[in-house]
C-alpha cells in the first residue's frame, strides 16, 4: 500500500530543498511521476513554494507494485507485524521468490494467503532449503529504507570437525543461467565467519556471521574450507544428516525501525 510520511519543517526553506534533504532522487521521482502527493499544512500547492519553521508536510509515496496474485496456505509463522513490516519464520522447502515450478508454493504466495490486500516485498531472502527468520516490507518505501543495515546471524551444522573460529575471505562468482556459484578471483568480495559451538555425530554446529551478503555465501564458503553444510545437496557431498534436510537456519535479525528509530531484535525460539 501507499506510505504516508509526515514532516515538520525545523527552519525556513523551500519545498524543493526540504524534499531533497529528506528523500533520495529515486524517491522524489517516484512521488513526482507515479501518483504521489505532497500537502503543505493540509493543502495542495503549485511550484517551489517557501515554507516556514513548524510548517507541516504530508507526503504520500505511491506503491508501484500489486499483491502477488496466487494465494496458498503454507506453514509459515508470523512472529511480528506492524503497518510497515513483518518478521516471520520460514521452514525449509519453501522458496522466497516465485521460480519455475514454484509459482504456488513460494513465500509470496503464502503471504498473499495471509494478507491478501498487502503488497509484500522480501527484504532478507533465504534459499529454498534454508529455514529461519525473514524480514518482509509492506510497502516500497519501507523496503527501500531497510535494504541495508540488517544484521543476520545463522546456525549451521558443518560436516566434520572444525576446531577453531575461521574467517573465510573468498570471492564468489555467479554466471548467467547457472544456479551454482563458485569461488573465483573474478568474483565479488565475500567474507563469512564460522564459530564452532559444539559437536554432534562427528559434525560441528556453528554460529555463522555474514560480513557480506552474496547468494549461497555460507554454503559456498563452508564447502570451500572442506566442511560443507550437512544436507546441502548443491555444494555438499550427501554427508550424514541428509535425510533431515539442509542444516542451515537464520536464527537472528537486527535492524533499526526506520520510522521510530527503535532497535528491533528477533531470535528463533528453537
């Protein structure tokens, strides 16, 4: 849905200058060209008018997308919801985005079933076989504001014994039309930290922190150091635990609410 922002001017200025100070060029263009609206003290105006301290602007930022058209009941758990975003728990086996063969059983379809009038935009995507916490924006402006600055932590079971904390610094290369990424000096810089917690059945349960955010990053880096994630059928070797699925879970999210400035933290209850 559209997002309305209320601003009170703190000093004499102009509409143009205040809008430029408050919003990026992209957002200003969206307001101007796609049906947005700016009211000054509750009234419309023409041109670049002067404004005074304590004048009030009401800015409606239009939503350019529409709700996902397919609605499917899926086993997703809503942990938190307000007018601007949702935090949920996604089980394994559900892709976040619609792909070939997954137009009905993706996360957007599940959200459309629960919230048919909302336009949901996924901020923190997870692979189909990775479970855990996901942040979803309920309007385009919130998605834009949350597109950076979200802290994520993961729990993974790595095959074999990892004896100490390891930071992996290895560039990841993606190729057109190829799902599987690879380590390559021509790839994008990528860093992951694996911290061993305990051992189970000859494998290592780790806390995992991403210092960058590449697709499949944890899975690729785990395989690169010789300890692929248990149950990873793309980068692993079908090691023990395969029947239990891929052992990778997003267990923590932290971000600042862009409107209240409150720090929001979410943990899994597992």
